[in-house]
C-alpha cells in the first residue's frame, strides 16, 4: 500500500516539477533539472525511510542511523565522509561531514548545512499519509531539507557538475538542542566555514517567496535576588523592605517595558521565589518554599535574550544591568549572562547570495524572493558560521506544524526546492560567463 502511495505521489510530483516549468535555464541547466526530476520517486521513498528512523536529539543511536543513510548515499557520489563524535558527557550523537575538495576549485567553496535530529521521537511520530497529507517527525524540519541537499548533489554528480568543485555537507546531530558548551559542539562546523566561501542552509522554507538572510542569536540569563525576610505585616515598610518577589517583579516589569518592541526579546522562562529557593541546572527545574505571612527572602529567574547582532545584544545587556541595579529597599540582585548562539545578522554578502537564489528560482517559474523578517523565528546552525562567510537559510521544503507533533510537508515543494538547489549550486561552482 505504501509503495502504491509513493508511485501516486511520484506521478503527482512530475506533474508539478520545476523542469516542466523552467523558463530561462541554459541547456546544461535544463539537463540538470531533468536529472532532479528523474529521481523524484527515489527522493520520496528516501523521505519515508529517514522519517521512520526515530532520531530525536537524545536518541543518539537513531541520529547515528540517519547519519549512516546519508553517509552511504554521499559516499556513493564521490564524497569523503567522516563522523564527528561528541564527548560522552554531552549526550549527543555527533555530526556527519561529507566533502569533495578540489585543489583548484573553479568556483566558490560551498558549505551545505542540515541537521539529522528532530524535536519529537517515538513510534507515534512516524511517516503517515492522512488523506494525501504526509506527517512525521522531521518530515519538514529538516529531513526534507536534508534530502534536498542529497538529491541536488546526486543530480549534479550525474551531470558532472561537481568536477573541480569544493563542496562540504555538514549535517549536525543536535540542532534542536545543541550540546553545551557550543564552543565544543559547533567547533567543527566553524572550521568547515573557515574553509568555505558561502553557506546554504536548508531549514524549512516558510513560503516560496521568502528567504532567511539573518537569525537572532541566543544568550541565556540568570537573575538571583536576595532580600530581608520577616513578618508580612511589615512588607514595603522600613523594617522589612520590599522582599525578593516584589524586587524580582519590579525587574521583570521593567524588562517588559524596555523590550516590548524592536528586534530584541527578553523572556523569563522560569521564576522561583519564597523563603527558600533551589534550582537544578541539569534538570532545568527547581523548588521554592514560603508562607503567605512571611516576606520572601530569595528569588531566581532563568530566561533568554535574543538579538540580531552583537552591538544590539550588548546594548540590551547594559540596559538590563541598569534595571537590575536600581534595587528596592533592603533587596539586592545579581544578573549573569551566557552567550550560547551568536547572532546571524543580515549583510550585503548575504543579499548577494539571495540574488543568485532568486535568479535561479525565477528561471524555474518561482516568484521573486523577499527577505523574511529575521525576528520571526529562532536560531539555526547557520548562526555559528555566518561570521566567516556569506550565507542564506530557509532553502528547504515547505509544510505546517513546525516543532509540533503533527508536523507535515507540502509535497509540491520537494521537486522545486531540489531543482533550485541544484541550479544555485551549479551557478556558484561554475559561474555563467
């Protein structure tokens, strides 16, 4: 039954393929588009196969199994592959790297980025066809995008467009929950970026007319507040002062007022307050104890700060520290930051990549691209490499239910995304004369 479904889908994909709608491709590019089209059935079957491998971030064996699938496929088309393990204490599977390195590359050195882990895992999130809508863990985010990379490269290999090319594929095993410290878990992708000129990341495309040229970075913050305890009859009076919960509430409300608009967001994700507070970092959980008639002595808040570039991030930290320092009577507070993910700011270099992607898409009959608001989303692996090269993201497939149990894929996006990727890569590796 499932094979019949794949056959029906293959016929449908052929009907809407980019090759049939190509307008301004060169003869060589038409041949490349046809090569993508010829593998659409195989691509659809591969999607079912990899989605049925449970690979939630902490299912390390499942992530490795996904890696073995891509390793075999990439090795078969001439890529040298290696698996990068992570320290056992990190509880992450590691990353797959596949490379074709030319001593004299004829065009740009490319870094193609994907990830193998998913938010959800387990039998309840396997590949399912419900009335023509395909659901499954990672079907859109981002096993669909990983297959766009793979099958674009398969087409390029079949037309000999990878000759004299330097292309690196980097599939991480923990994008949905990066291993800490990221200085270690992302060290190798940073090194790959240093040896490349342009990065293309294949996270989901939100619609066919937008592209991501920037993403906000992530810093975490910890606020610890101490105050004088005592009988609640004297709260906000000289004898007892404000207490820790009032002081913490003041700080958080000032954060709300300061960051309720603009690129920066400041979010308190956990708040513990009372007479006694304890927090377990490993479990991201804590306890608090107190009584209604006792002024609170301590409070702890854990939160995050997201900003589009480093100056914006540092300015936000400065403002937060100023707010924290203006303590209420008999209260004190300490604020600490940890920069976890660097910002991916919009640059002219990124816009130059967008022009190439846009031109390829329009040659295939796709609408003109516009920049997607970088505030409308989280971070990605591309954040870690953008300091070293120009980059664009959101080049994968489309669908619905991002990071939800019912995540689905728009099947009509697979062929166009793969064909566009192949044309873009070809134009970057062998610029038209």
